[in-house]
C-alpha cells in the first residue's frame, strides 16, 4: 500500500474549523492547512477550531475559568492533565480510532481588534491565536513553564512566517 493508503489517523493532525453554529468559515479555509504545516510532530489527532462572537467567549471564560471578561482564545483539552489522549471509535469502524486532541475557541471581534492594533490581517491574527491554543492543547502553560511555551511559540511562529507571538505581546515573563 502506498503512503496515502497507509495513513494512521492517530498519527496525523486533523483540523476542523467552524463558527458558533458549526458552519464552515470560508475566510478561514487556509488556517487549518497552515496550522498542520507548522505544528510540532507530536500534535496528532483532531482539533476543532471555533471562530465565535466575543459574547460567546466571555460566557465560556466565565463558566470554565471563573473570569467574567472576553479573552482572545480559549483551549479545551480532550484529556485532562498529562494523561494520554483518549481514543474514540469512528462510527462504522471497530478497527480505526480517532484521537481527540481538543477544541480551540477564538473570539472574532477581539481577533479583529488585535489584528488592527498589530497592523496585520484578521486571518493572520487567527493563526497567532490558533498556534497559541494548539500549544495549550499539547500541555504547554506559559504561566508556569519557565518560558518553555514562549520558546516553542516563537520557533513555530517563525517557521510559519508570523510577525509575532501572543506571549511576546504580553511582555517579558
């Protein structure tokens, strides 16, 4: 079997992108391809990215983090802590399993404002935020890791041609 036919879904990164209603976002068509090209090799499984309203992100932030304000990006891991990702059987197949890595939620209004402030396009800002969210799904935590996430974000954003990373905007650690 050739390389295309031998792909193991647990060894690849799959990106699904939608809005609050789960509809495709045509302007985000290249986001998933870009994220897959710059993601660390250990990023395997399915990541869902939702581009939603600021109000929706504020509600999620309040519910899951106890912070009653909008934020630019939230990440929800499919597996708590350092445990291995959970595997889900794909419907109709007892043999193939899909690894759920987690969900990334991006606030569209905040992304638009931050893009304007940074002097780049909204899709570029989505890339900045999606990369940051993916690193959180992979277990990085810039508030507790002595700069490990900052270094990874900087390396990957350079690889992906981004002008700057989200952590660097916040200033020195």
